[in-house]
C-alpha cells in the first residue's frame, strides 16, 4: 500500500489540475483559443502546448473570442492622463453642455475586478489591466470600445488580496504594443493587435523593487519604442526596455536610498533637454531622455520628500514642475536648470495643504493655471476644486456645495471640466480665470458607487469611468 499511495496521489493531482483548467476555460467566451498568438498576422504558434500557472510565469494563458472585432471609436487615449500625459482631452469631440433629467446616456457598463485601474484606448480597443480574484491572477483585457465586449485576455497567476482595491494602474499603448504593471509589480508587454506575448518581467525579482504600500500605482510610459519604468530597486532607479525584443536599452543606477512610490514617470523639458521626471520615496529625480546621455541621472532633490506619494509631477513651462502629496504634505514648485554640465532643481515656493495640495489625483495645468481637488485635511475648502497660478496665487475654490472627495477630474482644450466624486456623481463645469460654473450634474451610479477613483478617459464624446467594481462608457454628446 505504501508503494501504491504516491502513484494515487499523483493521479488525483493530475485529474484535479485538468478539471481546474477546464473550469477556467468554461468561464470564458464560447469561441476560444488557449494558445498564445505568436505572429502579427494572428496565426497560432504551438510554442506553448499548455498554459502553466507559476507566480513568475508571465507567459500565462491567452484566450480570444474571434467573434468580437475592434470598435470604431475615433481617437486615442494611449495611457495615463492621455496623449500628452497632462489630462487634457484634446480629442474630446463636441460635448453637450446640458443634460436631461436622466443624465448622459450610459452606452454600456461591465463588471470588473476590485480596484481603480483604467484602460488605454487605441484603434477602437480598450486595454485594461484587471485582477481576477476567482482565478487568482492579473488579467490584461482587450475590449471593444463601442460595446465593452471582450476580444481577448492574457492572464498570469499571482497572489493578491484586497487592499483598498487591487489593480490601480493604467496600461499604455503605441498601437503596436501594450504594456501593463500589475499590483505586485509584474510588467507585461503584448502585441496590441492580437495579444501575442512579447516579454514580461518581475520588478522585485529582477531589480529588488519593494512593492508599495497599496500595491503598484505607477503607470508605464512608452517613449520612442521603449517602455520606461521606475523599479527604484536595490541597484536600478529607471530602466528603458525595448518594446519588441524585451532587451534592456538603459539602466539608471539608484543612488541607494530611493524606493518606488505610487507616482508615475512624467516628461519635462528644461533648457531644451527632455528629461524623465520621477518622484520616488526619498526624493525627486531627473533622468536624461534622449541621445547618448539617455538614462543618465541629471539631478536629484530632497526638498519635497513625503513618506507617501500618489500624485505624479506636473510639468509646466520654462523647466518648472509642481509636486504635491497628501497627509499634510502640501505642494512645491521647482525649476530645473543647468550651469554647464551641472543640473539642479531649485525650490521656488511651497504650498500648504489648505492652499493647494492633492492626496491622490495629479493636478492639471491648463491655459496657464493649475487645478486640484484639496485633500480631506484641506481645511474649510477641503475636497473642493481650487485654481492657482504658477506663481502660487490662489484664484478661487468651487464652493462647499461642490466637493469631489478623492475622485478624478480632467479638462477639455476649451476649458470644460469633468469631475467625478467618490460615489459616482458626475459634474460638468466651465472653469477659467473667472471661476467655476456648474453646467450639468448627474448621479451616474445612483450615489451608490464605491471608491470611484480611477482616472477618467474622454475621447470623441465617449467618457469612460469606473467605481471599484464596474466600468462605464457614457455618451457626453460627442460627434462620431
């Protein structure tokens, strides 16, 4: 019996594994392929006869429904904060400035995993990094932007539990590749057209990254054919990885004490030089973005160094950028300049939490003015939208009857502001030098939304927003 027992255990384990895979497959769309697509024309390669579920096996499992085509929506929102990473919807289309009693039309809505992640939009496709608790893995999903139907998904197994949500990053795409960062700092790169696997890395395994307190909040950047990431690990601060091959093009050494925050990399131009701007835990840095110096650390400042950082730096003009954080940190304005080969970031002024600060969302710079929603500890004007000049002069606040919690906001090129509060109430307002004027408001989620914090997407009149468990597409009256 002792000799037979090991064989019985092996057989039972094999049967259970087969049943698990069959159950996984049964949850998906009816037209399914369980192999990775390996070529640009969509043909199948038998590179993986079976999918495996290891924590670091980012090749994972690929599923496709060939009956669902891309959507037809025009325009792009390629990643975090839109085309210019400034949260200004330059392709918003013509928006209706009044809504009926039923509010803007809900085109579709779908359930999503608990979190705050939002999609990138390109070629009629939405690319969403989701977390599937039932199957225990990060899931990069491609959806038809017109209908919300799933076209394909790539899932890899990784353990995560709810921590004010799970997934919270925005994917990025250049139309050819799509890149995501999962909650436990796994980076995945797929072919954006057919979902075929290109490469994947674990930032903690490769670079010694420490997963941030509320999981990864960093949204990847695509720049000139590279995925630009900030591992902020034991030896590497920033890294550039070739999108097609996965080869490392540059690595910026970590000075030794900087760690990953929830902030994302931005691009600043100072004295004619493009720089990657990153607010790590322990300091803010500028890294050369072009030429032979690409990847070289140019400067570092510790003049604004909170213990928790969620917003990203806001690039302005003349080499200036504004940085803020919550928990009483306030904000700070800097100017980056150089004297010969020596770069520096000079602190121009600071703001306190009641004047101009943000706990979670990144402020917007539009038409020479900065906009933010004050944090919950922002005094009498807490959670109101406020406006400030780049010189630090506060112009106005939205008023106590117009508060927005930790919710997201964006602006259009012509000065419309779209704001969402924590429970899913949507506000359309006109903003500018003269102040804040509400045009329309509607409780999209019946004031029952929960933690509606994910940054919104606005393209061709279609507004994409979410709360912790549901993704919505609204029609704001655009021309298609």
